[in-house]
């Protein structure tokens, strides 16, 4: 019975994931290289999880998100976060009409399907908490009225890791709401030559065609949720997450290095992200390599190293790599 179900979902995934390559090719018309970044954005899109992008300026973070949004026939909104931004600038506000003597609701830019929150760590705490409700509850409250946000709804946020002046570090509660945190590096020399040749013009041609509709995207998400996750893979995911909380139980000498381990949300997101990654490979089932490939992006922002770890120069990334190397793969 299980085998028959696996075969059915496998065939469905093979048939419904054919557009992924076309999507990657279309984005590749504009964005050179950055394959990992694009794949992680698609994982977030297919698994219904928000994505935080971190990298120095000029690495195509904003361009990648804008290009991805153009490949979907949906409403896209870019919001530039600044220190003087107010919650009303994001959510909307009530406007009094003196002629009728009533208040009318003016909806803000958050009422879109794909939101690019550019330089999210430049906004003050009040704005970040307003965004938090939209991200978690998929709803917005203006005055006494609550509005449901239209699906699909996805927040893709960027932040600059090097410039700390005039920034407000994201609170742990908000960082935990992001399914993935993707670190973006510099392109290699061949890629940068291609970027230079393509973009070193006063009018670069950067047009892409829509590949999927919002309805198709919602159908993809339904397919992703049905992808088969074996009991051994579930145990592997739980072992990875629990090893961040209690390293000694897994014979890992990291007891004084991790202050707080990953929350239960990590297990949920790791399972979902692995399913979405399997879908992108055209498979109706998850293999351990899917979990390993996507694992760092799901977990890197969910563990907090101790002062001892920081004193020894150990980052969350390096601690997680040790855990991935040590925890047995099924």
C-alpha cells in the first residue's frame, strides 16, 4: 500500500515539476550564477516559508527576488526599510473623511503576494513586530479590523551583515519565523566576467516571462506537502535538531558551545524544506542528502553560540557542520 502511494506521488511530482528547469532558465537570463540563492528562494516559494538573505551589497539579492517575482503572474511589492519607517507605512492606516464623517481603510504595501523587505534590519522594532504578525498569522490588523492576506504570501527579506550603524538587529522571535537564512558569497571570476559583459551597459535588457500562475503555485505546495518522508528520515531530522539542544546525548563535545538549540519549528521547517528540495529534483520522496543540502540554511539562524564558542572563533555555521558530520546518516 505504501509502495503504491509512493509510486503515485513520484509520478505526480515528475509530471508537475517539469516547469522548475524553465523557471531556473528564465531567472538565469537576468541573474548570473548564484545557483544556491535561486534554489533556496524556490524552496521557500514551494514550501510556503519566508526567506532571509544575508550578504554584502551588490550580490544580486534584490535583483534575484525581483526576477523571481516576475516569473510568477502575481503581485510583487518592494518595501525599502528605513529607520523612520512607521507600522502604518507598511500595513496601511485609517483615513477620516470629513464629508461623510467616517473612517476608510487605506491598505499598505504589505497587501501583495511576494514582498521584498529590503534591508529589513534598518527598521525599528515596532515595524518589525508589525511585519511579524503578517508573516506568522498571514493577517494584518488596521484599527479594529483584521484583514486576511491573499495567498500565496511570501516575505523575502535582505540584510547587510557588515554595516551596523543605524541598524536594529532582528529579534530572535522574528528570525525564527524565517524558514531559511541564506548567506550569499561573491561570484567566481568566470561568473563576474559574464556579469560585467551583461550589465556594463547604460540600458541592460533584463526581461523575463511569467512561467507559473498563483493557482499553479498553490497546487505545487499541495504536491510538496504530500511528498513521502520515511520514518528513518524523520528520525534523522529529529536527531539533528536534538543534537543542537543536547550535544552530549549524541557524544558531541559541544556542551559549552551552544547556549540555545533549535526550536521545534526547526524540525517542521527542515522536513518541509527537504520535501520542497526533493520536488525540485523531480522526486516524490526525500533522501538524506536533501536534508543535508538544505539543513544549514534551515538551522544556521536557530542556534545561539555561547561566549566561549565566540571566544574560540566558532560560529553557528561551524558548530552545525560538526553536528552534520557526527550525526549518523540513515
